[in-house]
C-alpha cells in the first residue's frame, strides 16, 4: 500500500439566496451543486452552466444559455411527476443561467450503482424501466422528447418506506426538444445530440427525434443495467455510433426474462419497435409474473437474484408473453411409435431397480447416522454453500465461485477466523429475520441490500450478498438470512465497518472507507484512528485511474487525480491550509479496478485535530 504524492464555488451565494455547499457532479453542460436556500431554509440542487472554452463565440454562447432555459422549461412542464426531478426555478447570476432543482437526498445514478455493485437482476431492471417509461410517456404526451436517456440520467433514491433505490427519477432534460413547436434545436454543428452508445440509429443518421428513439435509448439503458455494459460499447465514440447504425447488439447473457424486451426495443427500424403500451405490458409481466392456468407458476430463473439456485429439471413450456414478447410457447411433441419392451428385459430392469432402491435405503440410513460430513444434521444454507454452522455477525468468509465470474451462481463459503491472514472476500454485516423459509427466500436479498446500504456506500468496490437458509436448515440458521458485504472484484483483505479495531493497520486500501481518520507514520503504512483525536489524514472518497496506468505510475499520479476528482475544498476544507492525499495498493491493480483512496491532509504535514473532521 502506498500514499501518492478552476476556482471552487463552495461558499458562494448565488442570486443573493443560494449558498453553495459542495459539488454533487458534472455533466455536459456544467456542474450540479448542493445548495442551501437561505430564504426557505432547505437544501436544493443548482445546475451551473460552465463553458469548456473560456470565451465562446457570441452565437454559441447564446445557444448554450438558451439550452439551459429550455431544459428548465421542459422539465418544469413535468413538475410533480413522481419519476421526474422537479425543477423549481431558472435564474441568472453574473450573466449566466442557473437551474434550481429538487435535491434528491441519498440518490445515486444507475451508472454509478452498476459500476459499484455490478449488474442488477432482470426484475429490478424492469421495475426501473417502468418508472422511466412512465416519465417519458408524460413528456411524449406533451410533445417533449428527452433525447438523452442513459444510465447517468436515471437517479435511484430511498423511497418513503426507506427502501434503498425504491425511488426512480429521470433527470437532465438539457437537450429535450418539441419537434412540432418550431423551436430552435440547441445543438452545435457536426456534434451529435445525445450519448453515442445510447443514440437511436435514426438519430445518428440525422433523423428527427421521436418517441421511438427515446425507447431505443431506454433499451440500451436497461441492457447496461442487466449486463453491466452497453450493447454498443466500443473503444471510441465513432466506433460506438457506427455500431449503433450498422451492427447488432451483443447478445445478452444475464437478461433472462428481460431479453425479448431488450431485443424489441433495440430494433434498428423504429417502426418495428414496440409502442410504449406494449413495452409497459412486457416489463410489468417481468416485475409481477402472471400465473398460468393448469400449470404451476414458475418464476424465470433469470429474474431471481444471483444467489438463487438453478433447478436441475428442464423448464416446462411457457406461454407467450403479451403483445408478442417472448418466450415463445414450445410446440407440441411429435407423435412417437411405441416399441414393446421384451418381457425378459422388463424383468431385468425391475430387478435392477429393486437393487438400486435397496442400496439407496442403506445409503440413506448410513447418511442419517453419519449426517453429511459427520454433523448429524442439515446444513443451514445447503450443500452448495457448505457451511456446517450458521454464520455469526462479523464472520469473515472466503468465497469460491463455481465459474470464472464473481456473483454468478452459488459460492462455496469457508470461514476465515483470522479475518485477514487469508485475504477474506467479505464479512457478515447484518441479518434479516423471516417468519418462514419461503419468506427468507423471497425477501432476503432485498432486505440485505437495505441493511448493508450504508456500509456499501462508504466503501469503494463492494456488493451485497444474501446467504439464504434452506427449508431444512431454516431453524438451524436462526430463522434469518445472513447479509454479507463482499468485494465486487476481489478480496476486501480485512474486517469492515465497525468490526475494525482502532489502532489496526491496513494491509490494503480495499477496506478503507469514507470519513476514516488515518495515522500515516510513513508513505507505506496507514492505521485507523479515532477522528476525535489527532490524525494525519481523513478519507474523503475514491477515484479510478485508467486501465493502462501501472501501479508504479499510479503512485505518482494519484494525488493529482484526487485533487481533480475529490477536491478537499468541496468538503469544506480551506485550500490554503489543506491539500489532497491518496493511497494505492496492489489489490486494486490485481482486480483491474484501479481504485485510488482520496484523502485530505495539511499542506505543512502537520497533524489534523478532532474538531476539523
């Protein structure tokens, strides 16, 4: 592990009313700030227009300002919609417009969520898709096309019940347009309007914006959510645009029941894409599967969380989904000629079957006496997981996945009592009690997501995993699901959250978390200390370096990257006193994530005191 060696808006008051607190993010048109409305004593989000060139030409400047006003006007037309970020006002400050918007507390965008946690389950993607589709429909009914539907423009936030990511909001109407209103389209010559990998092919070739084009972009977005990458991801913008126009999307591998919907939304010909109502019906079917007559209801395995086991029996034929979406019903089997089995062969088969049943009875009796592995009882989480005792709070585990990809299939778990000597993959951080094994199976994964949300948001690269008890092991497991936090792409190397002891040293940056206070006796050693006392650095957040950056190069570049992406001034630290620090480690380079931990420290190398954090 190694410590690496424009003017902030924090503290400015905009239009005599809005005090800028910190920067929430940046987009194509500028920055979004968290601000305090001094008149109403509440928090809002302010969108600031930033020109990439210092002094754009007059016409271009006017076009950018007009685009901002148009964004506010279009979004304000959807004011009060449950799935659109509310726009409160548009104002001018020092000659430039600022858009005053609803501040969505605890929100993360879909792109960041998938980058941190990995692909989502198909049913969860369908739920998100329904909300975005509802927002788009409301705009389409008034003639407004969004034109930039993509993961970064979809916010997920806790809903009123506290469920994480329960609220879905579409934002950034910055390039919206009413095609039939005769308005100027605020674009620059030779610049595509939209995001290359999510642009409909007819838009990429100069066609007009239509509802069908927005639905294509929604298809690309849901593909990203369920697969972890876009359907037309390429090495350059030009290659992505070419792929959108000329190539078919990569076949999805995780989509399950969502696959047929994605294929329909990603049709090159807009006339062959489903209408909004057909798309809504198909997505609703995935979120709440309908029962089929004369057949046992069967959830598509692709719509279950990664933890769910796969049945060995082949699936029964399924009825077609509404409006032509798959899967297609299996055709009836062709008639076969029955062949009479000779009487002697029947006798031999009967004798063999009897022998097998007898041997099976002997094996079962011995197994009941010896109990798998000598335990004499059921395994709490089943034979695939392999643990002979229920998990306890703080247990560190090693996860052996059945295939090359993490979070695919059911991992075999073993305990790491040292919680560090074997580079553990994760740790038990919470539990979810249930009234029955069936309730644990149905609700365990979502509840674990909720119970581990806070710790996951403090770490750079982790995911939640629900270890659900089997029916036979439900009582033995304490009638509860164990909620693990595992490294998304590699080990966590040590204990997490409150299970870490003050004074302990970090062996890797993977279990450093936001707001940690560190002692740093050297550039290679860091330990966890209380923030109420003297400390050398404090963790503010994380950034990532490019795939081509080596670990050796990272140690000289990481400070500058943190100063750019996680500037201490955005967290209230005086830039004349404090500066950026950083930590890198081998773990992030072994996993290929290239995460860097960004900290704040004093410029003179002095100790920070408790009241500064």
